[in-house]
């Protein structure tokens, strides 16, 4: 049986139900821990699933933030320092990553037991245990007028990843990394690869790419 939700149903629903429904509609999303540091040298770590590709040349990523109507340490640190990191999460530490969303009065690294590491004079901290680390600099900030959410565009400056997970063409195998995905705000998944497929062309059958 198909369940139908009209916009009126969604708008009048309990706020927790509406939050969970809308957050989970887009399905599996990549999960990153975003590392930043403030002017006093305190590091910050927060989970983000609204991270997406913007462009490859120059290499850019986008991250959506909720409206800046309350104190948001990660966003404020980025606007202040202009540097941040994105760190993939694995099944080895996804519970600690989840706990980073709590309202700590100390560094989330310290609170959750995750070790921070600084690489190549980059001022924002990375998660040492993460198998894929990305160092970014603030490239643009856009406020969306429709709901006051903030889009941060990060310019990729550094990428660190396990050598066995990247093939000669540059493709990164997430299954080899053990990267965790998230649905909604709190359900975590491990990825299982089906296949990598050839470039789609009219009149040509799709074939699996063997690596």
C-alpha cells in the first residue's frame, strides 16, 4: 500500500515526525566529520551529511548549514579562520562521530576520544583515524533566501586517503575505505558495492568496469 503525504499533511504534522520524514527522503548520504579551530586554539568537530560535489576544476565542495540564528561553532570558526577539514567516518568510530553532535563545552575531540592531527601546516584539525581526509579553504558563502540556510563552498587544498582505495583513473572505492553512510539524522549504514558501470551511450549496452 502506498502512503501519500500532501504538503498540507507535511506542514501540519508533528515537528519531530516532519523533521525525520523530510531528512530521510533523500536516502543514503555521505557522512563527514568537519574539523575547525577557533581564534583561541580550541578545536571543534561536528558531523555533516549535507556535503556535495560542486566542481572538479577548480575542485570545490558544498556544505549546507542551518540558519545562523543561534551559536554555531563550526560555521563561526570557518568564517573566522577560513579553513576546515572533512573526514570520512567508518564503522570503527561512527558512534563517536554521532556523539560529536552533542552540545559539548569542550573540544569534541577531547570529549569523544577521537585524536586530532595537523598536517602540512594546515591550521584546521583532521581526524587521525579517518581513512579519507580533505582540507578545504572557504571559497564562497551564500545565504539562501528561501529559508536562510547557508551554503559554504570549500576549495579543496589537500586530500589524504588510503592508497589502495584509489585506482589509476582517480576513482575512489568507498567500500575499500569502509566509509559509513547516514539516513536522516541518526541511522548509519555500511556500503556494499554492486558494480561500477561504463559511460552511458545511446545504442550501446551497459557493461561493468572491472578493476
